[in-house]
């Protein structure tokens, strides 16, 4: 196994700075996604409007699109010459690309289906009889959603939160296109790992890879736990 040795001690601040930025980006993205994904998943499940299949496909598109394609179009959309980028520039005084906010915006788009789909599935698995009984007792659909559907879907929501966090942790193409490699601002761990490997600094690359591997493994264990709990909860309600 590669040892960091004395070089690793000097390298450590860069390692923790990149990892701290990655964790911050992943946490902010996951929280924003949950706030968006819960109402969006419920609307996709209950809407009867024409074209809902098209919208659902659009939400799922980042799963199959190359990250560089997503990053390229988001970079064009966020440029100061476009309405979105110009509005951001006038409000905050700096361009959206190559900033932490730009990374969050790109990460939200890129990880959206990983938050929405588990929550959609959890909502669909809630017994319709329970919801209908609540409506028959006088609850509104909104009240039934918050008092029955949401509590019974909590493990699916936690799965969506964990997946979106983990997916953001491993981003490369989107963050590279939108943020580049600015230390302390946009240099996340995946970019730093690639950069160190390109420089043949395998000790540093190994450190990044090992920490990312450990965090990813822990998140997958948590996801499996939430999914088992959700399955057991559904069996108990049937």
C-alpha cells in the first residue's frame, strides 16, 4: 500500500480542503434536492395532465446523458450572456459558473432523478386503502399526504437523500465543466484525485480514492438499511 510519508503531511491540508468542499457540496445539494423531490414526486404520481410522461422522462434524463453534455448545456445556460446567468450576475455581482453556487445548481440537475425516483416508489407503495380511509374520515388530500403518505415513506425519502448525497460525492464531468479546478472554491475531491493522478502523484491520489471509497461504502450500507426498513414497513401494512 502506498504511504503518504512526509509528503503526505504537507499534502494533508489540500486533502481535507477538497474533501470538506465535497461534503459541503453533497450536503447542500441533497437538502435542496429533497425539498424539490418530495413535491415533484407526489405531483408526478398524482397528476393526470397530458404530457406527464414527457416530464417524467425529462426528470430521468440525467441518468443516461453523459455528464459532460449536461455540464456543457448548463454552462451555456448560466453564462452572463443568457437570461439566467445575466439575472444572477445583476443580483450577486459575479458569474454563476466557476462558483460554489454554480456547482450546487449543476449538481441538483445532475442528481435529480436519484432523489425523485426512490421517493416516487415509496409514495406509490403506500396503501391506497389507508389514504381513502383518511379521506372518508374527513381529511383533505393535503392532510392525508402529510399525516399518512409522508410518514410511511420516510425510509424512501432517506434513501433518496442518501443516493443524491452519494451521487454528488462522485461527480466529475459536471463539476469540471461548471467549476473547473479552483482550490478552495470548486476543487472537489474527484477533480483533485484526477489532477493528482495526472501529475503521477499516486500517494495523494490514493488518499483521495481511499477516503471517497470509505464514504461511498458507508452510504451504500445506509441505503440498504433504509430499503430493508421500507420493505419491512410495507409488509407490515399489507
